[in-house]
């Protein structure tokens, strides 16, 4: 009976490890995308700032 209880414990450890690995992978991909598009976002913000110049007569 103790062998059966140990098997169940290992099963949940494997499930937890797999879920943790998937979450870490998703977080790394998300961070990579954020870093990749940062220069584009900065350029868009600069263009918006340049377009918001008021012209006074």
C-alpha cells in the first residue's frame, strides 16, 4: 500500500513540474516579444509626440 501512495505522490510532482515548466516557457516567450517590439513602440511614441505640436498664428 505504501508503494501505491508513493506513485500518486510522484504523479502530482510530475504534473506540477510540467505545469511550472509551461508557465516559465510562456513567460520567457512573452518577455522576448516585449523586448523585440520595444524599439517599434518607442518610435511610435516619438512620432505621436511630433504630431502633437500646436501651431500658433
